[in-house]
């Protein structure tokens, strides 16, 4: 979407920030386990707020505004359906 936008820096910056959040969280598929799942959950909701505020407050074109709001809605669905607790495996 960044390539088609009049303001590619905005969507790229939000996308890179989300990728960094996913990469450094303590999850089964993360590359670096730097932050805990609790902090990751807080960052998810901060990103939702930043995306919604960005879609309203930033002076961008309508397609960029819609993209930011759409990603915020998608992240809300993901955050609400994610179990942020760490699984404990027991030996049988």
C-alpha cells in the first residue's frame, strides 16, 4: 500500500514499527525474545491508538487514512483473539 500512497513514509513507518514489535516479542515465531508478552500486548494496544489517531490527525490522502484505520481494525481483531500467556509444557 505504501507504493500506491501519496505519503509512503507514513504507511511504511507504521508497518516497520509493527514488524519490529512482532520480531522482538517473546513468541513462538519471534526472531528475538527481547520483550515479554505482557509488554507486547501493551504495545499492540498503543499501536491501535497510534493508528487511529494517525488516521484522524495526520494530513494524508484518503487512501492512506483508510489504510491506517483498516490496519487498526485488523490489529484490534488480532489483539482480542490472541492469548498472551506463555504456554507451560509438562513432561509426561
